[in-house]
C-alpha cells in the first residue's frame, strides 16, 4: 500500500480495499467509508506534476457537470489532497474514461 494512500485513508477514516487499477502515475484503490456505507475510489499519485494535471482535468469536468462522454462514464470528483497527491472520485461502471 502506498504511504500516501494509507495516510489519506487514516485521515478520512476510510478502509482501503482492492486495487481497481494502476499505471505509470499511480494506483487506484477502493476506499470504504463505514460511516456512510459507501465506496469510492482513490488514486494515489507518485509524482506532483501528473497529479496536478489530473486534478485540473477532474475539476474542469466537475465544473462543466460532465458525467458521460461519447458513451463512456466519467468518475465524479469528490475531493483532493494536494500534499498527499490523492484524488478521490466515484466508482463508475464500464465503459468508463
């Protein structure tokens, strides 16, 4: 488990579960909030620059209220953590962007 993902989960009282995906910029994990009985996804980035680019993209999508693009579901931004390089978003079904 990446240290930044563990720190984020502890701060927000989330339980980290299975891995949803990974790539050159980081890892995506399921995060469960027991108080809300819901699941979200967190992406833990390794480096600052890719994190900032992706955060900006999700902020633009949220501002424009984009939930689908050309038939693909778009995860919705929940919150971000700049010092830990974490993006928390909804979990969407296939096909997704």
